[in-house]
C-alpha cells in the first residue's frame, strides 16, 4: 500500500471541522508574507498553493494582490476556502490533490502553509519542480506553538502521556539554530532541482480562552482519529488543567528555495 493510500483518508478528516479550523487555527505573520513576496519578485507572478485548507494563508497573499490557484483535496475544506475568498477575484479554487494538479503553465511561486507534510513523499518534490517555472520560488511554512506557562504546559503534557501516549505532542520551542537541519530542509538540500535554500523563524504570541484551546486541539488529525470516549476524557482533563486564558508562544518556520 502506498503512502497516499494509507494517508488519503486522514488528510481528508479536516473537512468535518472546517468552520472551527478557519476560526481557531493561527494565521501567519505579515513579515513572512513580505519575505515570500520579495523572494518571488512580487505580485506579478501567479502562485499555486498546495493544500490550501480553508484559505488562512491564501487570503493573506490574495489581499496583497497575488493571483493564487488554491489546490485543496478535501471538498468540505475547499467549500469553506471558496466561500472565504469570494472577495478576492485573483483566487481560483481547485478541488483535488496537489499530486495530480497540472497548471496551464509553470508558476512563479509554489507555497504551502501547514500542509506540505500531507503531500505524497513519493512525488512531492518532483511535482513541485514540474509546477514551478525556472527561477520560481518555493515557500513552505508551518506554525508550532507552546503554552507559555511552563507549569500548565507540563500538566497538559502529562495528560497526553497518561491517556494518549502515542500522540507526539511536541512542547519544545523551535530552536533558532539548526533550522536547516530539520525536515523539509534536509530533503531540499539534496535536490538538484532547487537551490538557495534558506530558513527563517518568526516568533509571536496569541491568547486563547480555555474553550478555544480545546477547540483548537480538536482541529488536529491526531485527535480527530481518536475514539470519541478517549478524546472526551483527554479534553475534559485538559480543560480542568487550563486557566481561563492561555497565552501561546507561536513559532512560525519558513523555508525558501529557488527552482534551478
């Protein structure tokens, strides 16, 4: 069984929580948008977005005037994406996996926000190279967060250890050093199709209520695939630990490279 056959159902789970996903997932800092647009030469190019979700990143780039072809495999997520982008005439939505998408012509920017790990590893790099024009920009970025109160963070970690030890709940801040030693940089560095690899880290904060934090967790696939009883028990315990307001430290990592 291929990776896509094993994971196709899991990457289509998010449509069940599309409204919450768009409401509660973090966005991306404006300096990241600036950096990506500077790298690709501005809004004169057309961008393809792989795994656009509900359009949280799509709208940030479209608001700056960048034409975006937003490719999303989950029909429910794509419906939310299309609805949220009605005010952006430069956005077109394609329902389907990025692996099978063939643009009319190579694009100047390929970007993926919080989604590149859901693209089939057997084909994602070759297809990225095929989609991009020569000298085009590749931009991949993710958010990682931690509860700022370390005591609360440790209690929530312990709840995971006790009830769902199989869930990898990474609670460490992203280190400033070694960004190029992490995936996907380790993959990109070995590809002849890309050059000029660089990484940038943006640190910022946001605050969620207790209800919002549990709602936020529930938009992640690791929790969506839990049996309901286990999920309810875990979320009840986490809710009992949390204060009324939860400040979060957000680390946003951006990887940039250029098509040779």
